[in-house]
C-alpha cells in the first residue's frame, strides 16, 4: 500500500514537471530547430553523437539480454562453473577498438565543424559588428557603417556577419541558439564568430555566463530582414539626427525633460562616435521590446522610466539623478515615452518586426 502511494506521488511529480517544462520553449530560442549556419552545423554534430549513442545502447542491451538468458543457472547446474574468458586477447582488442572507431566517427565532423565555424577568411568582405556586452544589455556597432544600435541587431538574411565581441565589465556569453552557437564575451581579449541566418524573423539571444543580479534578463534580439530592408535601415540609421525635434506637443515637452534627465547617458542618433553609457535610442520607436525583456508598449516604457530597478535589479540606469531624488511624475514619464516612440530610423514597417509583435500579442492573449 505504502509503496503504491510513493509511486503515485513520483508519477504525479513527473507529470507536473512535464506540463510545466513543456511551456518553457520559445520559438526562435532553440538549438533543436536550426535556422542558421552555425546552428545547423551544431545540430548535425548533436545528431551524429545521438545516433552513435543509440547504436551503442541497442547493441549493449541486446548482448546483455542474450547473455542473461543464455547463461542463466539451470536446474541441476548449481555448482557448475562456466568457461572463463579472462585474458582473451581477441575480446580485449575488439572492445578497445570499437569505442575508438565510434569516437572517431564523432570526432571527425566535430573537429571539421569547429574549424569551419572559426573561419575568418571572409571577414574582410563581410559586415562586421563590434558587440559590447554590459551589465545587463548589449551594444552593437557596425564597423563599416559607423552606426551603432542597442539590444536589437539587424542583419540581412543569408549573409555572413562577423561579430567581434568584448565586454566592458565582467565576462558575459553571447548565445543565439536558433542561428549560431555560443561565444564568451571577455573584458580583454576579443572573440570573433560569424552568424548567418536562413530565414527572416526576430530571434532571441541570451547571456549565458552568470554576470550579476539581472543576468537572466540580459536578452537581446537579432532581427533578420531582407537585403533591401537592411539597406534601408542602415541608411535611416545614418540619417538619425541628434538635433531631432519632436512632432506632437506632448512629445516636445517630453523631449525637454529627456534633455535634462536622460541625454547624459542616452544618445538619440546612431552615430558610432556617441559614447556607450546607456543604450542608444536612435531607432527606439521600432523596437520589439523595452530593455530587451518587456513587450513593447507605451505602458512598458513608462513602467521602465518609473521603476527600472524593479524590472532589472542592479542595472546601470539606477544611478540616474531623477531616481535618486524621486523627481519623476508618471505623466512626465508618459510625455517622455511619447518622445521616445517618435524616434525611428525608417517609417517603413519592417516585416520581421511587425510579424514578431503580432505573434507576441497573440501569445499573450
Ligand atoms: C546613469 C545613466 C542613465 C540615465 C541618466 C538614464 N538612463 Fe536609461 N538606461 C541606462 C542604462 C545603463 C540602461 C540599460 C539597462 C539594462 O537594460 O541593463 C538604460 C535603459 C533605458 C531604456 C531601455 C532601452 C532599450 O534599449 O530597450 C530606456 C527606454 C531608457 N533607459 C530611458 C531613459 C530615460 C527616459 C531616462 C531619463 C528620464 C534615462 N533612461 C536616464 C542608463 C541611464
Ligand atoms: Cu551577462
């Protein structure tokens, strides 16, 4: 009776975990549905390893079951000692050589793909982005275009893009599972990897090296667009204007407050000469998310301005003077949000971003 209770309890715990964990998956945040070159290579290596392991499992189990039946103790044989096989050279050689062969089957494609993914032969002729990881956000500087953006990296579909990665504080790790692998982002030696996406869309990335309070919230997006949209975006970013004047009257009031309380850390034009203190807000009106983790809406922006520490504990904005003396009123934050939502590199809607926002709203309803 007791035993049964225990079994039922274990079973229900497992079913509970299955239900909970099956909701953890997110589209475009999985290495198991590769949508880019590096992810595809990793997936193939994973597949080869799993096939080899399944093969070993089946063979070992078959021999095991066969031996149990074949050599079981029969009636009248209680004192029978079976033939001893220790020191059998042939057997020893066979079970040493087979694992070596299996490991070679795994090693050859793994090493080939490790070298392939480290290939820098096309670096000169490709888009190069200097990635900067910080507690708890990402900055992306397009080396050839002299523009920078934060949190959301735009890349053209089917193009190789080289990422040169450095941290400005502790060690982070750049992980973009659907498109590529993972790479440490160190404070002093630059690591390079390339990414190439096969499908337009918005892909999730995460920091995977524990880096402080809000480590698990250090998300970024990679927005994969058509070549045409990419060129348009770059052109728009180059033309973002530090002297931009807000259009609506509330946004104009917001802009004035922004100039007093925020401009010391946030630039509103994408020029790569702007110092990197807080995220560059040049194209903020077209973002998919606020601070990398909140679905984009005016409420989310106001929420962030009023309480950044509640959303991302320990983040770099907490030293802003207006938070020290609590001088921000919610209606002011709304006006600032109106201003920020006007900041757009292009007025043309970007297909991938529109689709992403639609999917997110549907998922949340
Ligand atoms: C002391 C520098 C500093 C000041 C002053 C500051 N911020 Fe920030 N801000 C940051 C940092 C750093 C982040 C990134 C936080 C993170 O995600 O870890 C940030 C993030 C943001 C974001 C999210 C950006 C994104 O890419 O999604 C918004 C919006 C923002 N700040 C608006 C404001 C506004 C509005 C003000 C003025 C009322 C302001 N900030 C003042 C440093 C500052
Ligand atoms: Cu990090």
